[in-house]
């Protein structure tokens, strides 16, 4: 599947492909009334689930579940929804996993609609539409507003058809579906999240960088009992720090995408990994890396051992030691063929050349008429390599050329570069 083109999937595929078994994980903590409502809604689905597992995050008393519904529990050690979801998923037998929260009750066609794409595209995360209602009002249910920013993002992106590296923000674990195979490939949710929010964004980011697809299914509606948690500021117990700050910091340590990661602090994962031809000398590399790292300070550089020794005091630069760039956690890989000199703006234009180009795999970067570097979108290369044993999909690795504002180092001296007259 090129880029994120899930719209090319054949939703009329034969039943032996499309009718995958479905396991539903319902995350719960001290919500017995809401849980009963959600389990009742699951019993009324147009597509019957193979299995329903309630994952309890340490309620004081075990929740009551109907016959046929499985219950798994973990001790109460604070908010650990990520660990609870993983615990529930580990019990699942279905080909497809659907995640719901106890306070989020699905409409009758929810399972049928949200599993249609993952049944055909095993690397896809499908997110449904979570609407909000106050069910506690004595006069009857009161419709509550949806997050406007989220609705606008879905509309702007064509229900995430035009997703990019920042679209992880539009994935909600309370209305989420994927194949069990892909969930296990990703390693599930990060259980080190121990405060509200962020674990779904982290999972979506890892899925994207591994070459996964993402889609919003607006017809797959589930109703959340209460307002969106982001509408009101929240304090983290015992810290005096608002939960939004804690959530943002937790995401920044795990998500390398622009808009989530720190700009200068060397915290968290990296978005760009740089390698170099082994024959580049100390002068060329010193000039090139000094300019590049000034523009992109959180970049990681992997060099041949003799090259890395020249920069051993910089923690961002290490020897590759049989390093394989395809296995790195980064989203982008820049390989230097020649020394290049340019201001931070020129380097920024190079490393962002693949942004908003989810079907473009490689950009050849030229300057002064020669090839200076290659920028690769690792997510597309990873996807092609994952299926290489079954079929040759190198046709998906589309290439382009960028005539950059960089110049070949040639005779530029390090003194001239540092002195500002290069």
C-alpha cells in the first residue's frame, strides 16, 4: 500500500480475508455502572465479538461481568491504563483487537465499522469517533461538545488519509482497533506511562515510524459518559504540576516527531540519524556536522570508528559498530556522500524535504551539481523490507532530487568555516 493510501483497500474482499475474529479489551477502574452499559452495548453489535476482556486497573472490588466475559486485574498502583490494556490484550485470542474504555459505549455498528480496515490492512491503526454525553442529568442525556481541534484535524486530513508524522495526536486509545499481530510487533502500550494520557500517542507514533498506516473511521461512534478530559485543567496528585505538563513531558521523552519532541534538550528519542561515507576526512566532517548539528541539535550521528574518534567528546556522535540504519528508532536517515557547507536554514530545508510527503521514500540532495547526501524516510523502507520475502515492493520506494542551498566543502578550511568567511 503506497504511503497512507488505505482508501485503496478492497472493502469487498472475500470473507476468508475480511472475517477475522475480534477480541475487545475494555479498560475499567471503579466504574461499575458505566461498565455494565458498555458491556450491554457490546452484546448488541452487528458484528459479534469473539471475545470480550475487561481489564481492571486495580478497583477496590472486582467488577461484576456477565457470563462469557473474561476479567483480568492488576494491583492499584496509580493510573496504569497502558499496563491494563496490555494485560487485557495478552489474554486475547482474536485476530483483531479493539480497545474501549468502560465509560465509552459503542453504537451497534461500531465493531463492524472499526475492524473493516485492520481486517484487510494488518499494519493499520483505526480510530473511531468518540462523542460526549452527560448521562447523569435527571432530565435525560445531555449532548456535550467534541474537541474542536480533533474534529478539524480529521476534516483537514480527510479522516487521516493525508496523515503525516504529527498525526499520532489524533489517535485515541478509547476507540482504537488494530490487528493483534501489529500490536505485538509494536510491543503494545508503553507501561511506563503512569499518569493520565499520552500512551495512545506514543503507540501511534511508533506505529507510524515502523511503517504503519492510520485511519479515522467517523461512522464507528462510541459515546463517552462525560466531557473531554482535556477541556478542564487537571492537577497531578501530590506534585502541584498540572497533568497536561506531565503528559507533554512524558510524550516528549518518547515521541521524536516535530511538535512533540524537545527542540534543543538531549532528552528522549531522536528523529534523524546521520551516517557518512567512510572516506570523508576530518575537515569535511567537522564542517558538515558542525553546520548540521547547529540546525538539528537532537540529531544522532553514527560514523566509522576512525571517524567517530575525532568527535568522541560529543555524546551525539558514536561509532556504528555494525550499525544498521534500518533498525534505528529514527524516522529519517541522512547519508552523507560528500562534505557540505550551509547555514542552518539550508540544512533545515534538507532534513524537512520529506515532511508532508508520505509516499516519497528517498530524496537525493545535490549542491554545486554533485550528490551531497541522500535523505530516506525509514518508515517506508521498513514497510517494504517487512514484506520483501512475500513480494518485491521496491516500486513503493519513490525517489526525487532536491537541488539544495548547500555547497560542497571542496577547499573550504575549518578555520574559514568557524571564522564565518567560508
